[in-house]
């Protein structure tokens, strides 16, 4: 079954519905765009983002950040610096009662990566590897989920994973919008995209 898990407990088979998720690109979607961001003092949430993520939390969606981080592969910063930045982001969101459920990042680059980071991987957007891994880890229904980002690569990753993509005009979004395939919606920012999702979705099952 594509929208449920089968759980066997004490010889009894029961079905539990898979969860819906909103996958979020990070830079330019959640926070101000800054190339190779890893310093906490340079991190700044975009206006209304924390409240939008809280609205997704309250509506029952899993919130999953999906981010390319080739700066790791290029040697500009390490994976620990990224974890510190995401912990800082969690703290900033928590001030507004919002939370991210999971982070997935791709540290690879096929040309400019160093050592094991230089590879043709399946996780770097526009490929859907991070979304597919998250779906398996968190038991997500990709067909009922969304991918929000400011680049065409985010849209392509969402489509390949079977999600509904939405472009935001923050970050690189306004430059990328003319390249949007037919049928993909664009919103001014993350709060507007979240409002579109919440008003257009049926209630989650109890």
C-alpha cells in the first residue's frame, strides 16, 4: 500500500497511514541567501518563516529540510559546522514555537569536491535522493507531500520524487521563475506557499 505502513504487533496486523511532509530548501527559502553559509552569526531567518513552519507543525505536516552543501565537499567548512548551524536554526525557530523534524544534506560535488566528496551522487538536487531517503526514514507519503524552494533544481527534485513543487520568489526565485515548467506554482515567499498548502489540503487523518 502506497499510503500506509503494515505493522504486526502481537500477531495482529494493523495499518497506519503514512505522513505528509513539506520538504524545504534552506538558503533563499528559509533564511537569507548567502553563498556557502556556515557561520551562525551570518544566519538570518526570512520574515514570517518561523510562523509558517509553526503552521505546518500545527497542521500535522512533517517539516524536512533538504539542502545541497557542496561547501563541505569543496573544503570550505566541515559537517560539524553544518550541524552547529542547524542547531542554531532550531533554536531560532523554537523562539517562535516552530520546529524542523529532520535535516538532509548533500556534501558532494562531481567536479569540485575533494576526496570522497567528489562523486556523481544520487542525493544532490535536482536528483531526488535526499527526499527518497527521508521518505523511507520517516515513513512519508511522497505523493501527498510538497517541495518548496527557490531554484529549478528544487522543483525538479520534487517532481522526480513524486511531490508537488512550489517555487518561492525569495533567494534566486525571481530569476528562476521564467524557467518554471507549466503547472508549477510560484509564491512570493514561504509564508505564502504554506498558506496555499494549508488552505488547499484536506485535514490529516486522526
